[in-house]
C-alpha cells in the first residue's frame, strides 16, 4: 500500500457543490483519493510521501475527447486549407507514409505536449497502419485514455490510404482484444471509423456492433464538420450526416462525434434522444474555416459537450487552455457576453469530458473514491487576477492562465510532470528524433 498526502493552497473540487477548499490536504492510497480534509487533521508521519504544494492550486486533470496523436509530426505542414483539401493534399498522404518509427515519434511528441499542458485523459483517433505503436506509447507514458486504429474502406480523396472492409473489422477487433483495459484499466479501446465519406455502411454498422464485446469501449468518428463534406454526404446517402448515423443505428451514449457544426433541428433531436456526445474543437474549426458549432444550444438541450484540440496540423497546438479560452470567446459575439461563462467552460474540459467517456465515476473531479489525476497550478503571477475570491479562480484558469502556470501533473498519483518538466520524455531528444523521422516520412510521400 502506498499512501501519499498532497498539501494544497486551494482545491477546485469540481464536485456537485463546486466547492473551492482552502488550506486542505488530499490523502491518496494506491492512486485513489481516500480523504479530503483540513491540513491540521492529517497525521503526516503515516504517509509514504508528502507533497508540500501549499502555494499551488489543485484542479482535476483535463480531459480531451478528440485528438490525433498520429498527426503531431505534421504540425505546420497543412496550414491554410479547408477540410477536404487538407485531407487530400496533406493529411492522408502523410498518414499513409508513416512507418513504426515515425508514428512512435509523433505519438511521443503529442503525449509530451498534452501532459505538460495538464491533459491526463484523451480520446485519440489513431491511424490506419501500425496502431499498436500508439497503444504501446500510451501505456509506457502512463497516460489515461482511449485509442483505436482509424478505419477507412472507401477513399476517393486518396485511394492508396484504405484497406478492405473485412480487414478493417478484423484488425480493429484484434487490437481491441489486445489493448482494451490494458495498463491496469487506464487504456481502453475507441473504435474509430474516420467519417462517412471514408466508410461503407457495412463498416459503420459492424463496428458499432463490436461495442457489445468490449464493455466501456466507444464509437468515435467525425461528423458535420464542413459544408462541402455535408454536400458529399447528401450525394452519397440522400440525407444529412447525423440523420444518416441515426438511420443506420450508430448513435448512442457510447458514440462521440467530433465537431457537430452543421446540424439541423431533426438532428438535434436525434442527438438528444440517443445521448450521443459532441466533442467541440474550436481551434480546429476556426483554422479550417469549418464554422462555429452552436454549443450553447447543445448545452441548453442537455446534449453532452466536451473539448478536444483535434490534431496538431489543424490547430497547431494541443493545449487545452487555448481550447477553453476559444470555446468561451467565439460564442459571445453570437449569443451575448454572459454565454459560456468560465466555470461552464472549465467543466467542459474536466467533468463533462469524463462524462462523455463514461468515466465520471473515476475522473473529472477531486472527490473521495476517484483516481488521483491531478494538475497543480501556480496562480501567484502578476499577469493573473489578483482577486482572492474563489469564484474568480475559474476566470483565471480559463481566460488568463496557460500551460506555463502548470507545475506538476499526476496520473493515478504518479508524477508525469514535475516542476514543469516531463518525467517521461526529454524534450530535446524528442525534437531531434522528430525532425529526423519527419524528414524520412516526407521522403516516402
């Protein structure tokens, strides 16, 4: 048994009462929160390790529900394009050129950035080939999350980048058997058909049926991101994107749709009735000129919304602070200044992300019985609000703070970032290897 005590200046519990506790301690036993109490109530002599973070603020680890680790290596190589051109001219050729070494470098770069900016849980969409490399890297990094090989059996944009339906299904099932609930349950499988334009109806339906064999797995795809995409979906199926998903029966509380920008009233009803989740990716949606999802409407309708950075080549960073700030700001000119307040947005990046992944009993808040996925922030900075009002802490985090304010990150009480530096990776080494592997990859395109 390992007992750790964390002494904190403040704890943003994110619980049902939204308590912000001052001068409290958190007791963690074997990675699980056992007690949250005033500092004076703890006998520190019984702890195996005491972390004195009495100048820092403890928040839950951030949850991102749509990322592409396989694309981190392509940062800056696909700028100023709309979605279908971006896929055809850059992303599909680059992903197709991955070998195991370049994919490993890309996954490492992505995980390094995510952890250093406080993200402790992800839903990752993998790539078509060598997906086991991504799982191996997730496990060795200590990350919590879902991933799955990207499934493509139709590809008019880049025909070389696909495999037949039966092989797609067999590969996904095999990978799920191997990696679902690995890393002591931290890693789960997310079945990942790319999007309607690259998937046959058989592939989508059969993939969804696989969920029943893997409790806790997810169905993760893109939807309703771009007007040209929607137009092509209409040509293929004679209906809108989410309408088509409803028609073939793949909407559920285990389905996460990235983006959800261009939807109609009927589709909103389908999302509500099925409890399908929407992953909002504001940076990506702006950079690809895809549009602005009506997130306030979704929240009004009690449709699950969470946040994701998407991939590095359509963002160009994986920083949740950027996503939180943009998620709030882009709605205000449309809906008014009071919409998407800081506390609401903070919850989208934490407990709502946990709910989207059906992990709300395990992560997303600082509560007894949950996993010790912790981020410690230094908010004692003249560039932040000087107010000591606990309600203003959300404003500081969403509108003013950045990854530079992160000092320590823990997953299951194991440090992955200490004193703002990764305990898993050497940044200089990652850069050197990444440059070499990118050069090799571009030579294969």
